[in-house]
C-alpha cells in the first residue's frame, strides 16, 4: 500500500468516528429533551414511578445514564476535534462542535436542581 492510501484511510476513519460520535451526542440530547418535554407536559398523578409508560423509556435511559455517557462523549469529542483529519473537514468539525455544545448544555442541566428533579421523577 502506498502512503497516500494509508493516509486517506486514516483520515476517513477519523471523520467517520467524529460523525458517529456526533450522532450519538445528538441522540442523547434529543432523548433528554424529549424526557424534559414529557415531564413538563404530563401530570405526575398519571405517571406512576414504578411502571413508566412505554413512550418514556428513551427518556428514562438517558436520564439515568446520560450524565456519565455525556461526559465521556464530550471527552471523546475534544480528542477527535484535535485530530488533523477532523480539522481538515469543516463540515464534520462544525457538526461535532454543535453536538458537543448541545451535549455540554444537557450535562449542565443534568447537574442543576431541575435536572435532579427530572432524574428523581424518572428514575427513583
């Protein structure tokens, strides 16, 4: 294999990793947002904590596991954004930056009292 082919494969792998990571971050943020909207629009009396309805399972999973997964995604995004392959692809870099900002906001909300209340409502 020539050096150009190896470089192209490595560059493609870096961009693919950043794209997959952006997709994971977007899914986390959308599921958490879905859970927040569901929490704000549902009467707590009709939502027994012992058996959440089927529509809430994405929100339950993200609320329960979203903080550590979000922090891991942010660390991986920082690492991926420093690679020359991602820096050379402006669209991938912009997508990674946008989803990382959204994930950062989600992590910050999870660490506030309203985030704790949402966690208690879904997970406790």
